[in-house]
C-alpha cells in the first residue's frame, strides 16, 4: 500500500505594517521606515493617492522581497492631495452623473490639449477671460445678448453674403480714408442730409441729377 506523499506548502512571512515615507526613488518606488528598518515598496495600482514624504502609509506583501504600498493612511499635509497614475486614466459613470466640485478653484491643465465633446455645453460665470493666440469658431448660428460690446484690434475683416445693421444712433470715425465700393448705393434721410468737405466732387459717367423744390447754389 502506497503512502500518500505530503503536500509541500510554500512558506510565507507576510508583511503588513504601517510606516512613514522617507523618500521616493528615481524608479518610482518608495522607501518606508517602519518596524525598525527601511522597506522598499512599489505603489500598488489601487493606491491612486500619490504618497508624499512624511505620509503614514500601509505596506503589505507576501514576503519582505515583495512589498507594496497599498494605501495612504494619514497625510503629512492634508491640504494637498494628488491622484496619480502611470498611464491613461478614465473617470466614468455608466448610468449616473459626474460632478467635479471645489471650495476654491478648479484648474484643467493639458500639456498637449484639452477637448470637450458633448451634445450640450453650458457655461455660467460672473467674470470670464479668454486668452488665445489663435481662435477658430465653426458653427451654424450665433446668438448673443449683451449690454456693451467693445472690440480693440489692428485689423477687422468680415466676409458676408448679407449684412444687416440696425441702431438708434450710429457714430463712425475714420482718421484717414474711408472707401465704399458698391454696385448700387442708396442713402436716404427722413429729415436732413449733409455732405461737407474742403473739396467736394460729385461726378457721373452719364447723368448727375439734382431735384428739389428749392436749390440754393453758392
């Protein structure tokens, strides 16, 4: 009768300690002081809060050669917290909403670009500033309701199939020259019209007509 061989179970000396981060190595590992010695631990993938020097952290592993920093227990400076991953990060809610709230300010920084892709975009602010070297807008319609509009620039160009401008009072001043080129030009004033210059010329290739009940010359 054969005797069943005894199963050999691996011998583990598990590590489960709380210590203090003393430094971060060049390869990304952390040195944690606890249990009277320095432990070298790699940040676990589930530990998104980036450990800082002085933080109290929890390290765990099957043995002393395989130790991971699995959680930050207490921050040395709770005023600053960083969520950090080595690769891409996606924050997704499959059925609900995602809200990003801050008691002070929210800042978005993208070294390459920042993209927003949505069916509806709403922006509400008491004071808004936009600074860009170049800006392009492509859309079907723009509707704006504002109290005062001020544009200050060097060159203003507009190319339109049709331009309509309605105002109660209009003032336009050109320091040097103003040119108007049109196929047909129609000016009408309900009360009075005045053209004045040091030299005034009215010319026509075929006809120049002046018609009124009274015409004063000189």
